[in-house]
């Protein structure tokens, strides 16, 4: 009798062990739920962010060249009424993100981190580092305390120093470079031109690409007089 009871108990334990994974599988949970709309899908876990179908299809990572990472289609190739297939599982949540079967035959996979990035304008700004280069108003006292207001010419000739200089100039519009050599004075070789080209391409104006600022009699511009030329902005 005791031996039979032990056999029954062992069978019950084995039964429980084999049925538990099945129960877990039946009640599998994902990281979010969706609401499917006629022209977009709403991802509830991302503050109910709405992702238009046209934009999702155009952003399909499976539709880019593997090495260049450039799109293999034109945005105008995407039908404005593009949508997932009609069946219930055409747009579904996976552990990795979102999978969509489109009516044009393409299947797209969007990672959760990618969806999080584009769920809010702030996420996009952070990804593109727009917050690092956003223009910042300043006063005389606040700009004087900036650590990168003054940089040396030798620092600008390093990658790290150039990034600091570009960031300073982009955010505040003001940067002083100290120690610029003046041995070369020709337009082709002067250090001022070399310095300018470190920051970007020089653009030709009606003055020319480069020109000398000198004192001109009956000048039409304050720059061509012997008066002090303070901080200013040209061609406003």
C-alpha cells in the first residue's frame, strides 16, 4: 500500500513538472500591447506613441543595402495607403520588438530600442545629439565662465580640441583661438585660411573667397576704415 502511494505521488510530481512549461507558454506576456488604426499603430508601452504605416514601411531596416546602409527604394515608391496584411497576426509584438507583414509582400522587424528612440521628439534629439549643439543664449558674465571660450591653435589641430571648438561655436556663436601663427601671409597659405578650413568649407561671397581688410578712403563699410572694429555679424 505504501509503495503504491509513493508511485502515485511520483507520477503527480512528474505531471506537474511537465505541465508547468506548457502553462507558461500559454500565458506568455510581451512588453507592450498595440492598437491597430487604419493608417498607424499605437504602441501603448511607449506612452501611446503613434507610428504611421507609411513612415514605418519607409524605415524598414530590411530594405537597406547591407554595407552602405542606404535605402534600396525611394520614399515615393511607398504607397500612401500602405498597411499591414488584414489578418490578426500581420502586426505583432515579439520579445525583440515589432514585426509587420506588409501588403506589398515585405516583412519588417523593428527593434524595441529603435521604437523607443522615435517615440518622442526628445529621444530623436538625444540620438542625433541635437541637445549637445542646441543654441544657448548668453550674457557677458555667463559666457566669461565657459571653459572652452578660449582655445589654443594647437588644440584646434587635434580631434578632441576641434570637437570642443565646434561645440562651443555652435552653441554660443563665439570662440577665441589663441596663438594663430602669422608666418604665412598669402591667401593660399595663410594660417587663418587653414584655421577656417578646419571648421568647414569656406564659402565665396561678393568680396571673394579671401580678401584683405584695409583702410580705404571714403569707404562704404566701417570695416575699411581705421576705426576699431568690435564684435559683429556680417551680411545680416
